[in-house]
C-alpha cells in the first residue's frame, strides 16, 4: 500500500472507533486514537481532558509514520477544519494519499441507544454522552466532499468492503475547508 493517512472521523457514537480498529487489523496499520492520548495527558496532569492537545500529538505521530513511508490511521472526531487541514497538509508534505472516512448513524433512535451502550475501548476514559453530542452539533463543521460517508446503521461487516475500496483508491488530495451555510441539518446525513 502506498503511504496513506486514513482518518476515521465523525460525531461520538457514529461507529468510527469500531471501524478504525477493524480496518487496522485487516491492513496491519497502527491506529492513533485521540481519546487514548488525551487520557494519558489527563492522567499525568499534562492537559485537561477537554483540550485539543491530543490532536497535535496524533498528527505528529502520523507525520512520523508518513515520513518513514508508512501508512497509519487516526481516530478522532475532527470537528473543525483546522485539524482536518493539518492532517491533509501532513499527508501532502510526505506525498501520501489522504483518505477521510466520516462515520455517522442516520437513525437518531439507534444512535442514542448506542451512546448508552458504548464500548469503552480506552481504559480509564469515560466516553462522552448524548448531551455532548447535542453540544458538539452546534460547532461541528461539515466534511462536504472531503470524506467518504459511512452510515453505521449498516453493520460494520457491510461497511468494511466499502471503506477498504475507498482506501485502496485514495489519492493525494487537499482538504477543502468548510464554507459556512445557513443550513444546519447537515449532520442528518
């Protein structure tokens, strides 16, 4: 595989971590998860749990891997253009391909239920709740055409071939920042 920076992104509870972990096993690639890094920073009193410091670290780790000619996966919500642009620029600096996968759940009832029963992948880190999703909706910027949109209403097994095909055909590309619009219903798919 050509060096590729793969982002699994989306609102909490959208299925990104589950898919990132499954794709990681299939492709034998490391996953750098913002929540895991943020938990270590918090546990060692280096940063508050709610800072963006974890993004800087996982992006730096990706920079190292791409610099070695290796691919990697980043797992984080990536709610704002800034870190998305940094990720895309990091891939471009290493002439690596850029593949962003936006995971979402189109059925809000199913989504809310999943939020209550989430798998705790990071020891000592409490996953955010539905109230956090509602708060994040206020500022989460749309991905527009910058990502593959994957609906987690379908099973992970159904989504894996779609994601693998997308990664296989990924190319070098720049993230195009969001242009604000009056329509705020973008998160509904």
